[in-house]
C-alpha cells in the first residue's frame, strides 16, 4: 500500500461507518464540554465576581492594586480611582484593583 491509499482506507467506511462518525462526534462534544466546564465557565464567574466587587467600591475603602499600591479611596470616577497612599495621591485604573478591605478578587 502506498501512503495515500493507506490514508483513504482509514477514512473509508467499513461496514459500520456511521457508528464511527457518531463516536467521533461524541468525543468532540465531550471535549468541548470538559473545556467549557474547566476553563470558560470558571473564568466567566471570576470576572463577574471581580466586576461586582468593583461596583461596590466606595470612598474611604482600603484597596490594593495589582502593582502593590495600598491606600484609601479618595475619589471615584467612571474607570479611574484616586488613591491616597501615604502622603501622595495616585490615580489608578479601576480594573487594576485586586483587593478591597479583606475581600480579594478571584484568581488573585
């Protein structure tokens, strides 16, 4: 057998060809479900919890950013937060907040 005819003989249905196709489709669906439940769904839940945590942010909360800055919220705008840390004030992106008080963002 040459290389091409061997490949065609593997792909050609032999008697119960439709059962082979259904097994293949079942395996693809099973892999998709495993991928969804182990990767996509947990990331979506973590993203939602982080968004809920940031929505509850208010002035006076003690926060920590991904860069390690710790301070109190002085002012909140749409996507920017003014943070008072020590004797200086810093403006950080709201999405970079990983901890508010004792509650830590999921995945951190």
